[in-house]
């Protein structure tokens, strides 16, 4: 995996005026979520891990973002959006139903739990979910396409890009609190923002490293 922002590590801002104590604490929690589920049961946890791997595959050469663990922690704290589609049940209930139903669909189709499937089979079920073709009774009336768009894609992608490792990948400067951003013009950047490498000048990222050299 090649780094488009060589030498850039958003965590270098941790001890500077760019972040305040509240921001530092939030980032600290994102960097070290519990490695095991504290909300979902074992089968749902394995299913969630497999779904996260399918929706947001990560290069083995890059530092890994614990998407499933962060989502499980969000479910444990019941940190909702403050709104929801009326066709969906509340956050926790939606994920419990969706994961259980996906597993039942997998068993009905392939006679295996979802987490044990090969990648093409996992993707096939997700594609059918996206089209609303999964209608097993285990869905309890929850439209599978609405669950896919409003929970699976939304939650997993949002969590992935809330992590500092993802910020390093896209050159994001992190929270603008309290310093903020000054140079708001096209093709201008503040001194503390990442500089993108020109094509052909990217460097290879090292797995498990906070800093890219």
C-alpha cells in the first residue's frame, strides 16, 4: 500500500495547540477500543467482523482500523444519530435483527454461517441485501435494502473514516478544535495540513506504524 501523504501522521498534533483535552480523549478512545465484543453475542460478533471486512477491506500492509470493535462499542453505549428512518427500528435492535437475519440467509443459501463464507459468497449476499432481495422471516419485516443503506454502509464507512489511520490515508487534518483552519482557498493549505505526494512519488506504508516514512 502506497502512502499519498508521506511523512504525515495526524497523531503528531496530539500534544499541540491543534487539539484540546476533549479532542485528545475522544481520539484516545478511538485508538484503543476493546478487542472483544462487549455488546453483541459471539455469533453476531463474528458476523459483524465478516461484514466489516467485506464492506471496508483493509490492506494487510497498513495499520488496521478496528471497525467492528468501534461499532460494537457504539452499540454498547447506544450512541444513536439523534434521528432515524421510520422504516428502521432503533440502532441496537436494527443491528441485532440485521446480523441475525444475514446469518440465517447464509445458512439457507450456503448451509454455512456468514462469517465462514469465502469473499465472493459474502459479497453475493450483501449485493442481494442491497437490492432488497433478502426476505427471510428472521428480518421481522425490516427491509434488507434499508438496513444495508442506512445502517451497514452508513455506520461502517462513518466509523472507518472517524479513525486517525484513515485520516492519514486521505491527508485529513483531524478535528478543527480549537485551532481551526485558516487557508480556505482552492489549492491552499495550512502549515499543519498534509502535503500530497505527486503521482509516482508515494512511499510504501508500513503495517502497524503510526508514522509513515
